[in-house]
C-alpha cells in the first residue's frame, strides 16, 4: 500500500445565548482537545477524546453549500482555498458560496454519481487562518487520514486501507501535499475514512465516517462538492458563514478539506 509522505502528488440556542457567543465557547472548549487544558469548559471535550483513544468516534463533517455548482471541485478557485482574500468578479465562486453546513443534515445524496468513477482530492488543513504561526503551538502534533477501499478479494472481506494524507508539527511543520485519486463508487461501496489525531497534550483520538446516499442518521450525504472533515468530534453541528470561518478560524473547527468530483465514465 502507498506510504504516508510529504511528497505525495498532488437550532435555536438557549434563551439569552447568542449564536456567536456559543461558537466562541465551543471553540474554546474543543480547543482543550489540542491544549490538554483543565478548565471546566474544557473538561468534557478532553474526556471525550480520552475515551475515543481505543474506539473511533463519529467524524463530524461540514459541507460547503453551493460547491456543487462550481465548474471544477478538484482544482478549486482561490475564493474557496483562501476565503479571506477579496473575491474578484471573474472568480467562479463569487456569489455562489457563503455557508458551511453540517453534512449529515443535507437532503440526501446524489445518486447520479453511482456508475461513474469518483474523483477524490485531499487539499489539506482548513481554514488557512487557523494555521498562523502564533496559533501553531495549539495545533495537534499529528493527523493521519486513511481512506478505506472495498476489499480487493471477496474471500478476505477486510477493507484495503490507503494511507492517504498526514500532518506532523514536529520536528518541523510537515503536511502532506494535496493528493487526488479515484474511488470505486458503487451502491455497496461508499467512501469511508478514518482519522487519528494526536493533540499537543493528552491522549490521541480517532474519528471515522462512511458516506451515504440515503438518510442514515449521523452519516454525511455524498454529493459532488467540498467537505470539511472535522478533527474534533462534534465539530460541525451548526451552520457558519464562510466569511466568519475565515475571520475567526476557531480552532474547534479545524478540518481537513476534501472534494468529490464525478469523472467521465470509462469507455
């Protein structure tokens, strides 16, 4: 199997609590996952992370609403890759994209994807503002993202694990390069991913997910477009504007950006 390398190819809220305040509190609380803090607000997320060290927790995904309307989601426009930049009139994302929504709340998946090769690209950590040098000490030490492919041999039904993307903060800043590949999508073979996160302090945890085209509770719906794989369990539970995400870049929403594109059928 391919090895990890940095050289791979390419809801209303409670009365009196404003949504913005809640986002700020959530970010501080989930930040305890990275920092290993012991404040009252941070205690619960740390406990969740510790209990998840041996058994994967559900991965929380956001979906960039409107990204299915982009002409190409493998090669994304600057407005998506760095939403803090000023949008240009010629930018294909200008006026189309505005909000990230929980992917398990989408109105079903896109069944037209079945029967065609599914292109998948892992772009890297997101949003960019969360990666500023002054914020790096709070970043996780390591992130490992695996994609589980259908078993190559029906006699041995264990999925084939592809070590797709990784990040290391020590001894130096070392993220894998963006990588793209084809997933053999079928009615019985949906993209499945597992991610292990090693925080700056405390025990590592693992999150996992399997996409669906149906209305399975808690599972992300598969569509053409851009997804954000939350590093922390429960990260993407509410909508947030792309502008707010770019400006505040809450640590609790730190994610790995992934996109799916239907490719031409083989002839």
